[in-house]
C-alpha cells in the first residue's frame, strides 16, 4: 500500500474555524501591514496579543506547520504533530 500524498493548505488567521482566547486583538484594516519582519500580512488581517493567549484550530491530519511573526522577536515556523 502506498503512502498518501501530502498537501499544504493555507488557513488565514481570520478563518472562522479558529477560536481565540479573549486576550487576543484583531486588526482587519491592514494597519500593521508596514510593520514586522516579512512584509504585509495575508489578506491584511492579523490577530495578536500583548500577553499570554491561546487559540484552537481543529483539523484532520497528522501534522501542521504554524507560521507567525512579530515586531521585535525572532519569528519563524513551528511544527508539531497531533
């Protein structure tokens, strides 16, 4: 039996399947597009927190890659497994 092929799906932070804790703020006007390390945000939206926060995104699969950014921090991908 052959291995199933892998595929990449991009999910924007404004996707209704993502649930954020109350400590998050939303910028959906592109206010922060000129800030950060890697250019404008996807679809000019972002969620952020100035402290501790959490979010939940349920998916069916074996692994994920989370891409994130920040203004004054080292930023990059995080990988994990279900």
